[in-house]
C-alpha cells in the first residue's frame, strides 16, 4: 500500500473532533477506499488542556497553526478554526506557500478571499477544497463541479442556514413569536456568538456567494449579495402566508442575467407543497437547475459534528486518491468579474396591510397600487373587532422598485396603522 496521507488539523471544536473520530474509527475503510492510509500527524487548538472526548495522545501538538501548516510531516492542512481572516487566513496562506494541500470549512474566509487563495493554490499546484463550507453534509460542491459539469446552470437556490429554518418552522408549528424562539435557539447553542450572522442572513450569504461562483464561473462577490434577515418576520406573516398556501423561508437565490449576477438572501414565500416548503427544523436544501438535467434537489443536515466532518473527509479522500480539481471548478484566472444585477427578476409579492376601518380605504389602497403599475392577483380581508382592518394581498409579478413606489403611495394616503410588510414569492 502507498505511503499514508498525513493531516495537520487546526481547530478542535465540534467539526475538528468529528474529523478525528472518523479517522480513528474508520481507518481501515478509509485506507481501502483511498488506496493508502489516512492519518493525523499533528493538531493545533487554543487550549491544550481541554477534554474533547477523543484521544489526542498520538498526535504532535503545535500551539501556532501557522507553524503547523508548514510542518514537513503533513501533506494536507485541515483548517477548522473559522474566522474571515486572522490565524485561519494566515495559516492557509502559509500552507499553500509551503506546498501543502488545504481543506477548509471556512465560508467567511473564502467568500472574501477565495479568489486570491484559489490563484495561490493553483500557482503552487496544490488543492484548495471546501465542501464543508456550504450546506454541511450535503455534497453540493461536488454536484456542481463534477456531476453537473456538463450543464449550463440557470439558477441555484436553497435554504442554507439551519438555525433560521429551525426558528421559522417552530414559529409556524407551535404558533410561537419570533422573540421566544430566538431566545430558545440561543439557549440551545444554535446561534453564532454574533446572532446576526445567522438571523441576519450573513452566514447563508457567504455560502450563496461561493455557490454562485461555481455555478456561473464568476469571481466570488459576497459584497454583491443582497442581504435581508428574518428579524422582521412575525407570527402573523407566517400564519397568513400558510392560509394562502405558502411557507416563509430564508431563501438564497442566484442567477446570471442580462442585467448582471443576481444574488439574494432574503425571506421568501414558497409553495407549502414544494420540497422547499416541506423542509422542517434545522435541515438544509439546495436546488440546482441545469439546462440538460433540469431540477436537482439536495437535502440533508446543514451543520453538526458528523455531517460537517463527513464533508471535510470527502475532500481529504479526493486528495488521498490523487484527484485534483480547480477550487471553483475551473481555473481561477478564467473566472469572470460580473457586476451585481441592479434589480431582481420580477416576482409576485405578499403584501400585508393594517388599515383604518373606514369607508373608502380599500379604494385608496388599490388606487396607489394602480398608480405604481402594480396589479392584485388575490386579496383577503380578515375579520376584526377593533378599528384596525387586516388585509392581505398577493400581487401579480412586479419589480421591487414598482412595489416600493406603491408602498410609498399607500403610506401617503394616511390610512395605514402599521408600515406595510412585503415579502417576495419565489417560483420553485
């Protein structure tokens, strides 16, 4: 059997421990499938004394991850520290410069520095792999770069943050307000130290930017992702959307249009009976549409020790087998710099209004919509006992600019008691 593939593992949190468990528990299986043993040579983490529930005695300990990345006795640097820059970026750059392959789960680092790191890896003739950075255990990177490589991709969309999906599905299933479910998620440790990374759509936006680069052959442009979180979604929106046959998801959508690259991470309504609409709890789902294959749906655990470590090891195994692929599925120099689309593709919208209960109010509302060129597909007025009249509308397809103009006109009539809530309805 060939000589072992030796790993240097930086970061011994949940995912790092998961990688160690796989290497220790499945050594024979890995060797049989790779044609060579896969071993861990050295590790690095912030605390040497912490009990992580795995045996580290057989590995060299290195305090500085940059030093670990350049050791002569490792072939692959596995970066699981996280963070957009700092030690993660410095150690990754050092590993590439030293001729080491890199496997990382660091979506934030790649979303910002992916182009430069990919160019450096290709110049050094080493692999830079990141399956674990997007959608946890779902092999979506492999699907785009390998299985669907013969397709021109039309659209990529999906639920890419399990915490947000957990919050939204609990709100619907248990009729609990956002603030309560948010507090529960925080107590359970589901949220990042900075919760806005999750509920603000930033974490999922990083993932969408990476998928868009692979799908459309463009340079990663996280700054071009339109971000909107779930903080303003109310239990009323969820219940009334369900009454109309929809569910609300934090949905990422990317497509290359004649107007530029459209990248959106925002709450959207999707049909309740669609695969995305049926997605529950902390599960992720990515939908890919190709010109030859049609629609492909990938569903699975988006985070956690086992699923994410599984994705890390998938990349490690490719390297062990001698499989080489450019970071984003094609040479980094060939990725094109595309401007962000200035406007999203037209869509229908859910529009929730709380109106004064007085004669002529609906006439003013429909007039404001007509003046902005927005037509109504469906409208429902709910029963009420006070002076506030809740009204729900679904528009025909329109641009967000036209809808915003209509909302300005509606507010200007003076008949609204709350600011209107508008949520895009995505065709899936």
